[in-house]
C-alpha cells in the first residue's frame, strides 16, 4: 500500500533532537531525510555525493569555504555540490529536508 507522509508529524517526531536526521522516504538509491537544525553543525564535505537542503520551517545559513554563504528561508532550497566544504547553522529552530544518496554519511567524509 502506498502511504502519504505528513511533514508536521515528522517535525513533532524530531522536536528537541537537533542534528539527528531521520529517514522519511526512499526512492531508488536516494533518501529524503528531515532534520532539526539549531546552532552550528561542523565543517565537512561529501567527496562523492551532492546534498540538497530544502527549508520547511525557519531559516538556515550554509557557510561555504571560499564562497559567499547561502541564506535559505522557508520554501527555498540549494544543492551543495560534492567536494564543497560547508557548515550549516541556524539561530532558530529550523526544519529541513535533505535529499541525498542513501549511502551519503550526513556527518561528512
């Protein structure tokens, strides 16, 4: 049976657990993860995979090495290409969807 996914329920599931993404859907060799971003993550990169950030609620800033930072508000998204060192952060509770290959290590290489 095909089931729909309620993002508000998923938000409640991860509330209070920053930087602990959960898998919410899989398609082919890709996964959609949801994470609560609060404060600053760490600088990292993904050597072999791109990573897409889509802001569901809140606002995030993705710091980049040798490039201008990217600020994302609700309804905005960006693809961070493989090999680009980045550090996501948020000054408020922000919920994002991460579209990435199933094999991608969220914490980086």
